[in-house]
C-alpha cells in the first residue's frame, strides 16, 4: 500500500512540476523542472 501511495504521489508531483528535494536529487528530469535556487539548495544532498 505504501508503495502505491508514494508512486501516486510522485506522479502528482511530476504533473504539477513540483518535486520534493529527495526526488529532485534522484530524478534529473524532475530537478530540471525545479527553479535554480531550489536546485542549488537540494544539490547539497
């Protein structure tokens, strides 16, 4: 159940173009959508 929830959540984030720091660091396409200022902060991880 948790896997389905996270999967659906990631799809919603991608659709709205808003990604959490964890996804932004792992998903390059997602990180590209995030503003540069956010990418710089998330780049630490």
